[in-house]
C-alpha cells in the first residue's frame, strides 16, 4: 500500500484509489476474527484530535481505540 507507515491527517492528500484501499481494508478487518488482530496495534500510538469541544465524540473515539 502506498500509504504504509505514513501519517494521515486528512483525505485530501489521498487519491481515490488509496481511499478505496482503506475502505477495503476496513471491511476486511470488520469481517475477520477480532482475536486474530488483538495485538495488531501493540506498541503503536493512537491520536484523536478534535478542533471543537465535544465530550460525546471524544469519549466514543477513545472507547473505540481501547477496544
């Protein structure tokens, strides 16, 4: 994948093909066994950045990252 090991700050920097690759990968993960990917992000840092205050949105994203 062209964006492997790169930071992503927005969709504007991606081509349509790259966005489609991300969607296909997300669909693959959604259909796979969760226990098979349990350590996939071990040692990685996840960031959630918001420009407007929203406790509900922030907490839902944080909960998703923990899961």
